[in-house]
């Protein structure tokens, strides 16, 4: 295999084709990041790519990803992408490791207990009803804008409540979309480029500063009034370390709030947009989904207990999430080791692409085909263990994964009970690289079902 070099009993990882001196694989990553990451599986299970002069070992095997995330997780830290996100997320559980991460996870976990998820779902239903009720039959809408507004409103209502929080909710709607759009580029590009006075950097830095500032103000107001509020921010402020009895500092609460806002917005909004796109392209799937929603929900609002009964609807969600997954995550080796026969030094950066894994023909039959039935219990070819990791795995698995599932399925069932969504003719929807590839545009036309 091209690029293999023997080093003792282990080998060096093959280098991906197309490397240019000094620039490495940056031109290919800039020109066609999605196709390039997918192509790496053809060159080995551990493949080296260079971002400038920064080498990254990309894992293309689900078994190796499982080893790093679960079996030998203690040997790996977060990695460069998470370091680069620290100015935005601070020391939240999104960026931290080790004992501190475990302590924070224990303190935050109660806020995502199933009883609270039920309460949050009621807020999601209100926001989904508001979105669905705002549409006019035959009048074109942008599903990218609609699903993002729904996700932002749902997360904001979950975190904040009352008049004190209205400026924060308004700022979330204003600034979080700007931060989301700039995060992927900020995460993978050299840190030296952060200070360039280009519009992208100015917009990102300004939006991030505004967001952190307004949340600090709301936290200070919550702490000064000591009023009991039924929201996630109050739960975080009331939480204490089981070992010391100490609460989180206001700065730590802010960092966790920002992390939760990000996780509860990007994945649900983007996945929902792609679901509606796929339903528009597959009317036979839409017909089956509508039949199930009619049988379980009817024309009344969705209830939290409906979500577990919407079996096919959940399969549609899983299949859309498989096809449209996060692009890249990183880990850093904390000690030298060998993985798949490849020598990995201490401090080496590793990465894996859920997107590429989920479209690997060795793992999923006809991987480019949208087929919700592949998730059915009786399916002849169920996905292999460890091959589906949209929320990560192990000690760093997304703490709000069940919240995201509820958020997506609630909106999907609410919309399906009222509307057909038709694609606008002659519009080509492309994938735009981001944390999760975004639809380039997604205009759709609502047609009333009843």
C-alpha cells in the first residue's frame, strides 16, 4: 500500500494522496472536504492527512473508533478541534477531559433525566405547533430557516424562563447561527489565522462575545433573585458536587449553557431539514410515516408518551441522521500505542468522520440509499456493532442525545399530522460543509393534509 513505512514491529500510517509541500491536504479539504474524507477508507484503516504541517491520523474502521472512544478511552484526550473551540465553550463538558469532565457530567446529568425530558418535550410541542401553524398552504418556506428557528426556540425555552430571560433568548436567535456557521472553519484552521481582520473572524468573535455576555447577565439575575424557576438554568445553578457539596461557579454554568445550546440546536435543526428533504424525495416513505402519525397522534398535539410508539417515524429519523452526520471529531493520544498495527506516538492527533463511517458500503448496504427499513428489528441486514455513532460513544457521548431525539421526532410528528411538504421544482439541494453538512438551500411548499 502506498505510503506504508516499516518502523520496528509496527508500521507508519499511509499518507492520503494529494499532499502538497507546506500546504499538505488543505487544498483538497477546502475544495471537496466531504468527498475527500470519504475517500480515505480506500487507503487503509488508519490514514494520515496533513492540515498544513499538522499531521492527523484518520480512523476509517468502526472497530478502531470504538477502541479509541470506549475500550481505551483513558488513553486519549479531546484533541485539537476541541482545543480550538475552547474560546467559545470555555471549560464545559464539550471541551474538558479526565476527572473534571466526569465531575461536570455527574452534576449535569440530572437535568437530562427522563422526567425532565418529558417536561422539555412539552415545550418542544408548543414550538413545533407554532412553527406548523405559521405556514400558509401553497406559500414557499425555507426549511433551513424554519427548523433552525424551531430548534433555537425549543432550546431557549428549555434553558430560560420568565421576563428576565427575554434578552438572552433574543440574543440566542441573533448570535448562535453566526457562531454555528463559523465553527468548523475556526476548528480546523491554524490558530494564527484567528486574528486576521476578515469579516468571518469579526462576525464570529463579536457574536461569541455577545452570547457569553448576555448569559452572564442572566445568570447574575437568577442568582440575585433566588426565585424557583422550572428551567434547566435553575437546575444547573442548584446542582452541587456529590463529593464536595460545592455548586458550579457562574462562569462554569455559562460554559455549560453554551454547550447545551449548541448541541440542542445544530444537530436537531440540520437533521430535521434533511428529513423533510428526504421525505420530499421519497413519497412512499412519507405516506407510511403519515399513516403511522395518523394512527398514533391523529390531529391532536403530540404527547411525550407518543414518541416511543412512533416506530417507523424513529426509523426515518435514524436513517436521515445516518446519511447526514457530523463531519469530523478528534482525539489526542496521551501515551504511545499501536492501533491496527500502526504506531501512534504520544501527542498524536487522531480523527474520525461519522459521516464517512455511515456511508461506508462495507458497513451499510446501498449506503447512499435512503432506506428507513434498514433499522427495523426484523431487517435482514442490521447495521454492524459500533458502526453508527452520530452522538459519539463512551465517556464523551453526547449527554443530551435523548433530548435531541425528542426534539426531532416531536417536530416531525407535529408537521406530518398537518402537512405534506413538497420540494420546489428545479432547485438542486447541495451539502455545504459544516459541523454537520448543511443543505445549501431547502425551499419547500406546504400542502395541507386535512
